[in-house]
């Protein structure tokens, strides 16, 4: 079940990147980031009210609440890269950043996560994953490439902190704090130019561009459920498979063309992941 949820999270992430990109084109990077968190916070508040669940009953270690603030960087980096390189390229570069960060978290059990030491027998599968990821990148703009890779690291750290808080509270309360702290951080760190940009916001006639915040809530709820159940590295690859095939579909809808190299890259990533999963299963059954 957790593998399926991870795949679903990937599909939602691709759609979220596209919606947030549309919001950025309409309002600008700063305003879009704030609006995404406002929509997400409003949506999770409605869920908490329906569930009659209070997020203020008990306090925990302060650093567990910082996942949302770190997540602001994820949204900001995605918004900066959108339109400069393809959605598939953003996802491929983010996978690279997530994979490196995920392997480190697994290797040393950082942030209170279970240890999953790296095993040399997985190298062949990882090579296939790397080749598949690289084959999806056709254009390079230095800034977009750098922030897309950085996005991967922020995703791993943010979702891990959120999941640790969810263990102590609930997946919904943790999601609430993600958006509350994320919105606070977005408002505080944006320069005066960004805040001035907010003063000229007008309602956009395309309501779909506001759905990124709603989809983000779904993604965080899923990650809060799955992060402590499977390794950070496998969670990254599974969600990426969902992202890449959904990203291919989105690119087709935007450009009206099917990217064969992106399709091949996605298939290779899937093969590499499946190879490592099969090896793990064999080891477990021995």
C-alpha cells in the first residue's frame, strides 16, 4: 500500500508543479509562493475542522516544525525553474538531488529515521536509474539546473521533518504546521519587492491555477504516512516514477508533442527501481 501511495504522491507532485507554474506566470514568483501556502493552509484548516482536531494541544521540539519553512524553498525553486526547462527535466534533476540526500539519510539514519545501509549489489540498478534520469534532460540553463537539484534536497529534509512531527501528532496536524510555518516563512523572507508585488493581485479567471496548494496538502498527507514506512531512497524513486509519467503527459498537453527520450528515461528509471526492489525481496525471503 505504501508503494502505491508513493506513486500517487508523484502524480500529484507533477500536477502541482504545473499548476504552481501557471500561478507564477500570472502573479510572479513571490506572490505565487504566498498564495500557494494560503490556499494550502485554508484547505487543511477545513479538514481539521471537519475532523474536530486541534493542532495546539501539545508542543514538541522546535525543529520538527521547520519542515514547512524548508518547503518554501521547494516551491520557490520549482517556480524559478518552471518555463526555463521542461517539467520532465525539473523532475529528473530533482530526483538526482533527492537520491543523494535520501541515500545519506538512509545510510546514517539522520533526523531520527531508520538506517538502511547502502549495498553494493544495488549499483547496477542505480546506474540504470541514473542513465534514465540523464536521458530526460535536453536543455540546460544554469540557474534552473541548480535550483532543481537543490529542490531534491529540500524535499527530503522537509518531508522527513513533517513525518517525524506526524508520528507525535497526526498526519493532518503536521500538514497544518507545514503550511502555517511555510506561509510565515514566505512572508518574512521575501524582500520588499516581493511584498509590493502582492499589493497588485487580482483574481485570475482560470481557477485551476489555484489548485497547487490543494494538491500540496494531498502530497504532504501521503508523505507523512509513508516516510517512516519505507526507505527515503525508495520513496524518492517510487514518487519519481509517478512524477515522470505524469510529467510526460503534462508536457504533451503543453507542447502537443510526445517526448520519446523522456518516455525512455522513465522506463529506465522504473527498470532500475524494480531491479533493486526484487533484490531486496530476495534477500528478505532467504
